C-alpha cells in the first residue's frame, strides 16, 4: 500500500479530479467535498494519514479520521480567538 502521508484537502473539482502526484515519495492529492456524498467524504478522510485544510466546516468530517491522523488547520492572517487553542 502506497504511503498517503502529505495528502491535502483543497480546491480540486470533482468534475476534473486532481491526479495524485508523488513528491519525493509523498503522495499529494486534493478534493472538494462540495460534490461528494457523505459516504465519499467519510471514506476520503478515513483513508488519509495527514490532512491539510483551511479553517472551516469541512473539518467536521474529522470525526471519520483514524486515530493518529495528522491534521494541520490553516487560519487567515491576523485571525485570533482569545482563549481558543
């Protein structure tokens, strides 16, 4: 089974799926959940070792992630929520 480390959540269209590419042994792909069923979203999240995503509602799908899945949540510049860490 190929390593999935480094896979991204992002802005590719389902009608024109991004082809996973290898970067130094790391497989990187993108997906847009907008056109996917709940089951497809759950499977995509569950199959990832690492998810990189902007802050937003799409991260609610992390309930389907496996234990030890690495998650990097990106915030806009100067975004600050007092007491939220």
